[in-house]
């Protein structure tokens, strides 16, 4: 990250810009920094000006308590202002939920796209699972048990116990614990974990909702319902892709949507 801007509450935000064309700000999901979406930015750079940033509380960006979803919307407002005053937004997973909040807030957003926001309406026991996660995550972070918080998140994503134990022994674990407090931010962005129909119905810009054809059915259904609920929604399925979508597959679809 070679650039900095400051959000309304004084939080320093680190970002970088690559490419040329219509400006698109990429928003990463939980346990991720801007580096996670940097390969996608490179894939967009021939047709778009791609902006990658570290969300507050992670990477090279700062943080300011108390957290609120509105503060992260203000972060995106600051980035939009820093890169010219208007932009499109793309968000992956829970980062997509933040993009939808921002698009509904009235920011100068031309278009928005999201990839597999994991609303759990069609996951059996999804509402109860989300409520239990919220409670357990709050307790773990409140008691300073960052490793346990990371475990809770990995378990929520479906990672098996053996793989979680292996992750704890890996070199990447320290970095995961470092950004663990931001799990509460993504949890807040996701709300109760269910589709926010009133919020989506109030979005006045075109929204592209994308899913992977090899992802679980409940996630694909959620993606389609995002598009169905937004007044100007469009849905795409990328055959063979999972929640860990390949930039070379997603990039051309986003470039076509953002650059036309």
C-alpha cells in the first residue's frame, strides 16, 4: 500500500491504485487484507482503475473505537473522495455485505457488484448458527482469546477440526490472530446473517450478484436472492467456481459490468 487517506473519525486508511478506466474499489472479506483482492485488481487493471485498501483494523490501516458499520461506510466515502469523487464498488463475501450497505447509503457509487455474500436464509439451521457464532465470537474477543475467535470463524466456514489444528501450527496463524478483532466488524456488517431485504430494496444503482456454480446450494440461492431483491439486480453464475473464486474467471465478468 503506497497511499493513505483519512476517514471521518480520523482513522488512517492505506490503499493502492492500479490500472486505468472507470474506478472500482475492491472490498475484501473477513480475515482478509487488501492483498487478498490484489490479484483481482491486476486482472481488472487493463479496463478499470482498481483501488485496493486495507479495511480498518487490519493490514496497514488504523482503527478507532467504537466500531460501527457506519464507520466503514465512511471509510469507503473517504476512499471515493480520495480517488476522484465517484466510483463503483466490488465486495467479496462479507465485504460484499459492506458494499451493499454503502450502495444503500447514498454514497456516490455508480455500480456495485458482490460475490457470494453468505446470507444463511437457505442453510438448514442457518439463523441459529449465526446467532450462536455471534455470541461465542463476542465472548472470545471480549476475553482476549484471539486464537479461539479465529477457530470459531474457520469452523463457521466449514473447515474441519484436523485442518484447524494444522492451521494453528502454521506460520500464518500469528497473522490471523492479529486481525481477529476485525471478525467482529464483519459480523456486524452481516447483521443477523440473513438477507436484509429492506436495505437491498432501497439500493438505487445497478448491482451484479455473482456466485460460483460449485458452491453450496444455499450460497448460490442467497446470491440469486440478492439480485432479485435489488431493483436493478443482475445475477451471474460462474461454472466450476467455489467461494474461493479464481481472479482470471471473475475478472472479465466484473470488467464487462464496470467498464461496459
